C-alpha cells in the first residue's frame, strides 16, 4: 500500500511539474528539437551502418535538447548547432555504452544541423 501511495504522489508531482514546464512557449521549441533529433538519430543510425535502435533515438533526442538549450531564443550558426549536437550525442553515447564516439558525434552533428536549418 505504501508503494502505491508513493507512486501516486510521484506521478502527481511529475504531472504538475511537466505541465508547468510545457506551458511555457519555449517548451514547444524544445519538444520540436527533441523530435527532430530523435528522427535524425534513426535515419543516421541506418546510414552509418548501425542497426537503428533506441540508442540512436536517445542520442538524437539528446542532441536536439542540447541544441535548443544552448541556442534559447537567440539565433545560432549552423556550425555552432552541429558542434553542440555532436558533443551532446558523443557524451550520451559514452554514458549509454554505445560502440563508437565518432558515429554518435556524426549523428548529433547531423541532428544539430537539421535543427538549425528547420528552425530558422
């Protein structure tokens, strides 16, 4: 019974917190960038010969989130967004024990570049 109540409280707090975060205008941009990054991760995972999977989605989504967090409301260059995406995806790949730092960086760079192109 105690676990059920704890889960209910955590779910309520999470919903309230996410609801207030998602209500801000910039959160739509963040979610859009995460989605673009995740989609790019799947495509680039297939292109670089990796069997596209959850790790590619996570790497791309992390790149998208990082690009949006760094850029904020300011305009940024294509090179800056690609570099931020590559760095974020490379680090996430190390954390998730994915095989190749270079492949992860390529995926993140592609995601960052696409976010810059589509976001402007």
